[in-house]
């Protein structure tokens, strides 16, 4: 399994913008999709069909809509999942890990100015969160 540390040593960082469906929540972030995206099979990620790109929290800037965000935490309450309480779109999640420190996991679907070609070309890494095996992919990924 590829170590996640490489996520934050990007050479092709660029500032991208994103938003929820109604536009109440808007953000910008510095990222390189070429370094990879993530999908997980834990219960919430499966139900949301969560596809994200992780960035250090320092590389994420909320431009508008703090008052429109609602937060959901479950199980260990370690990660926060943020969605617009007007349109219901999950825009990002937050967390902290020993390996990555504080991070934002931005939903790829909420990116506004990234060409489809870049999204399709972005590598995807899978995590077996359902079994708390964060360094291994799940046996089955086709449904994620």
C-alpha cells in the first residue's frame, strides 16, 4: 500500500474552488488531484458514496457559508462531516491522524472548476474503514 505522506509533498499544487449545490457554502483549496483521491467502505462513506481528496487543513479556506454548515459526527466522533443545511450537500469532512495531522477531505463532487478529464485521471485509493483497516483496501470496491 502506498504511504499517504506523499499527499502533502505535491509539485503541481493549484488553487481550486468548490461549493454546495445552492452556493451558500463556498471554499477554495490548494491540491493536486494527480496525487490521488480516496474512497472508503465505512458505513457513512458507503451511504454518501464519499469520494474525496485530502488536503492539509492549512490548504483549505472556507470563503462563505459557515453559518449554513451543519456538522455530523458518529461512532468515535473523531471525524466531522459537514453539509449545507439548505441543500443537504456534503462538502467536506475534517479529521486528524498521526500520519497526516489535521486534514480536510473535500468531496470531489463539490469541486466547481476542475475539468472532468482531471477527475477521471485522478488515482483512487480505497480504505477498509468498515473493518478499521485504514492501511488496506477492502476486498470489494465496485460499489464505492
